[in-house]
């Protein structure tokens, strides 16, 4: 995770599926190629759903980890096209 510059952050904590993914999709569409978008989500399904969507559309997962306090996930996506 070192040397990762987050271009935009989406705080979707408290939102449930498909909310965090829909917020990410909207943010990725508005982002420029090369930008990294971080999603903060308290919905456990996001840790699985977001990487599946990212793979399907051809972007890259930078990281997918549970926050240190364990209450939410931090998922970073790099827009590659």
C-alpha cells in the first residue's frame, strides 16, 4: 500500500449493497485514467462485490483490506481505461 496516492475517496460506511458499488461506479466514471479511488464500506459484501466488478470491467484493485478497527473495509481501485 506504500506510495499509493488516493485521488478520490468514497465514504459509503452505513450504506448497504448495492450502495457502495454504485457510488464507486459513479466515481470511476467521472475519474481520469490512472486515478485511484478508495471506497470505505461497512457492508461486508463490498469486499467481494467490488473486486468482482473491477475484474469484470478491467480496472485494477490496489488493495482490499479490513480497517484496523475492523468496522469497515478499505478498497482502492485504479482506473486503467
